[in-house]
């Protein structure tokens, strides 16, 4: 291992980081983490901070799950790789597919197609949706609907249904035939509607209007996150997801639940879909499926979709996939992670700890008038939106956001900035005392503004 000076001198020199400006990162190099324990991250300068981001909404089991570490170490010795294209598979892949099916049985999911992460999973879902309609004799169903503010990864397909323009404009033109509906964002929306239920009515009406305008028989699928994560932790009214699901069913449009963040307990239920009482046609998963200890994602399909593919002619062959699909080490990690997730019953901790975090953030809003909006309260995810003028809702400038982020870090908590939002999704195993520390550290940081 190279010494600390080497690491500092070469930080961001040869590595282009995702979601960052390469020149700016050379000027202000990123924090170098060298270790982790429980819900704490340790950096090269000797700081230990609570990771209130849970990696990137993904380290659900925290950083010290021994069973998962052991599984990965053992498997990498036993079978470090095996192709799953066509004629071969591995024991762990079979076991993982069984475990995933059991985990998602209540959501009506019947098959899993493993990928290397969430973007791959979304891309696979969009492809399979088109193929499904072709197999059923409706090749004209090629379009996709999604929500503004939704995040569905960065592949061409995912970026095309993405609802945040900063992930889109540098890479346009994107996939044709993708259309976006208003977001369930009560703080800012084109209807000036702050009531969540009435806003849900508006979105449902907008979807019905868009379907009529496009023609239902041209639309392959609609994709949404049960709670919109990267877009700022937007929690829709409980009526929204079921009503959009019904609308899709009425028009033969496949409903894809993007559970990359919401799956595996984050919302206080095992899936966001279950939380809102919805059975989708497809689900996309990643992150919590291995607690991010190994890169794995998956696209899940219902019995009905499985049946169409499995009883079709040769056109039902799936000509998409990844070298690392059903990777033996990743698959073994899935099996252990799901077992650990169930054993620790992480969803039952996510509920009360999420309420604690949300209520703590609401108390801070009473104290600091630059907190414009606080979102969360459904599971362990929270968004705090800062404004420079509460009445005008002027988004806080990025210099101040960066200062707040740094002050929170120095006080002992790692958070994530999404424009003028502070985003939090701590490990689902976090304790009451650790959540209390996050709130204290944010208080310290806000006092510096
Ligand atoms: C809801 C959602 N879908 C898809 C993705 C993309 O996943 P990945 O970054 O693993 O490609 C993410 C990533 O944050 C996500 O939050």
C-alpha cells in the first residue's frame, strides 16, 4: 500500500469521478476513506463520521456484516467467475434466484435477471418491456412514461426516463418516445398544489391525458420509484402509486417499480411497492440486494410476463445481458445478504429510526428559517431543502450548501448534497443514539450559516 502522501498527491489526478467536475475535483480533492465500521466511515485524516448516506442509499447492513464478508471471501476462492450466458451457470446463481423469488413472492415477482447494478437493471426492464409487447403481437408499443424528478440510472434508457435535467442535457438527444409527468413534489410544482392528495389527483389526470394523447397502443411501460430518492426524497401521497398502477393496467401498459433504493426495507416494508399496496409487472433492484458489498442488480418480472416469454417462439430469446450477470461471488453475496436482511429484520428498524430522523429534521426547520422543506417520515430516508428566502423559496446557493456539508462532516456526520437538498439514507441497522447524533451534527452545521 502506498503512503499517505502518495494518496494525497494523486487524488483525482488520474481518476475521473462519477457526478463531479474533473477539474474542480483536482482543485478540491475528494475525501479519502480508508476504513469503515458499523455505521461509521474513517478517513485518511483520522476523522470518523456517521455515514448518514449509507454509501449511496445502499449499505443497508452497515459496514461490519461478518457473514457477508465471509461469504464473499470464501466464494472468491471457490469460483471467482463463471459465465451465465446460454449454456452454463453456477450453484450460487441458482440459490440466489431462489432466494430472490422467495423474497419478492408477495410482490408477485416470478423470475430474476441478474445485472451488475441499477442502471443495467433499468435498461434491462425497458428492453424486456418492448420485447414482451412484440411477443404478444403489439410491436408498436415502444414508448415509455416516467415522473419528473425520478432517477433511473445513467444508461441511455435510464437517462431517457430520468426526470432531472442535469443527468440529461449534456448527453442529449436521448431515446425518442420518452415522456415525463409532473413529480409528486408538493413544495414546488406547476399546479402550485401543496396538498399531497390533490397533487396526486393532478398527476393521475396528467397521466390519463398523456396516454390519450400518445395512444395507449404506442406505450410499452411506465416506470417510477415508490419514493423518489435522488430527486430529493419525494414521498407521494399513498393514493398515487396504486392509482397510476391501475391506469397502466387499464391500458395494457407495463408498470415497472424501480426499487433500487426503496427495496429491501428502506421504506419500512420489504419493498416500496408493498408499502403502497401495489403489485407491479416488473421491478428493478440493486444496492441493498448485497448491501453494496458486491455490485449486483436485477430485473424481476411477474408470472404473467414470465409466461409470455417462456411459452413464446424463438423471438422470446433474451439477447441482452452482462458479463457479470449472476456472477458467482455476487450471487453468493445476494443469498447471504437476503438472509441477513431478514434475520436482522431491518425494515422494522427503518420505520422508527426514519420517524426519529424526520421529526428531528422538522425540529431543525422550526429553528432555522432557511430550511424550506423537510421530506421523509416513510422509512429511513430524509431530504432537507435549503432556501435563501423562505417566502420566495429561492434555492440556497451552492457555496453555502458546500459549507453546510463540510460543517456537518466536521461535526461528525457524512451527508449527501443533491443540489440545494441534504439527502440522508443511513444504514438500516443504525441505532437511536446514532440518529440523535446526526440531528445534533446537522444543528451544529446549520448554526454556521
Ligand atoms: C432508483 C434508482 N434507479 C437506478 C439507479 C441506478 O443504479 P446504479 O447507480 O447502480 O447504476 C439508482 C442509483 O442511485 C437509483 O436510485
